[in-house]
C-alpha cells in the first residue's frame, strides 16, 4: 500500500488506507520509524476492517511527549513520587506486579521482578534523612 503525503498543521504526514475507513489510526513517528512503516501498514491492511492510518512525523517525539506529560502532571498537582512505599515491601510488590503485568498480547517490553523493583525505587518517596545519607544520588533512597 502506498502513502499519500498530506499536510496536517505544519507537518507532512503519510496517509495510508481508504477514504471510507471505519477506523482511524494515528501514529507519532520519528524519521527512523518512517523507514519501517510499510510492513506495519501491510499487516494492518490485511485485517477485515477498513482503516485510515496517519503517520505524523515529530523530530523527537519521546522528548515532546515526556515534556507534555510532565507539564500536565504539574498543572494537575500529580506528585513525582509515591508516599508509603517501604524498602522491605518492594520485592513483594514487584513480584505481584510481575504476575499481574504479563499480557497475552504483544507489548514493547516485558519487565521481570528485578526491573520492576528498580521502578518502585524510582517512584519511592524519600525522607530527608535518607536523602542526606545518599549524597551520590540526591532524591533517591539510600
């Protein structure tokens, strides 16, 4: 399936699919992802549904997206850390999360208990006492 180029805002977007589509799929893409877009579009086109797929290029979409999420979190007063996570609870929490988070469908990455423990430590609220004991990594638990 070949792409049509259409200007959306100030971005030249690749549009794949049919004008009478049942579904609209929007994908923010970096330049390197556009090179491999054809195989994904071919797979989607083989479905029984009519679709319109728009690949919207962004220069550094991860940074743009993360900065947008951070500003939304600030505007809604969402904290950067979670109160009440104790070091001794993290292994058990990670084990529970591992059992809960293994889907039966493809996902970009599966994390095991070790990686999940690291994530709990990243979001763990740290007391001033712990912060002072861990001068190498301020803001992280000792």
